[in-house]
């Protein structure tokens, strides 16, 4: 399975009781399966402030792994009730962050689906804020896919 999809990502950030804002991104991407894992890949844009970065999410066994490569490099693991130490590398420098996922909800199948993650960030063991993202994946151009001549 390898499909062209439309991806909608809605995210919010809160810092020390201040609303850090929200973001909504609608983009095209790829959705495929390897073994038991689903993968969602898309290119970031100016809207997210990470233009030149490719984001890939790996979804398997209730765990979401977010990997970014390009102008921003990061590797976050979201596993409910677990804290994972991750890295975040930008043109301004690199640092480690703790990611504690307090909610991971996954409802995906071969046709797409949705993923919800709520998490806390820590920088140098200090709580930096609470974030969440809600991703919707749906197949793109179903009419055009019927014309696909791959065998």
C-alpha cells in the first residue's frame, strides 16, 4: 500500500499558562505501510516555520514516532504515559527535550484515519509547555487513482 493523501494537522501550544497559539496545516503527502507500521510523510511549509523539512510519522503498536529531516532535525517518540528524551536540531543550535505523552489516540487503517497526541515538553528538566496535535489522513484524488496503471 502506497497512497497519495491529503493531510490536515491541527496543533496547539500552551506555555506557562499562556496560549502559545494554534496552527492548521493542510498539505499533500504519502501514506504507506511497511510490516505492521503505517507511515505518513509530508513536506513542511512556511506556515509551520520549517520550510525545507520533511516530516515522517511512524505509527505502530500505539506509539507515534515523529521524525523531521532538513532545515529542522528532530526525533520525538509519543507513547502514552512514558517520557522519552529526544533531540531538536535547528540552524540556531541543537538541544535535548523530554517528551511526555499524556494522550495518544490512534485510529488508522489502510484507507487513512486520524491520530491525536497530547504531550508535555521539558527543556533541561523544566516544563516548557503543553502541546497537542490532531492529524487527519484521507486518500487524495480517488478518481485519478482508478487510472493508475501500476501492476
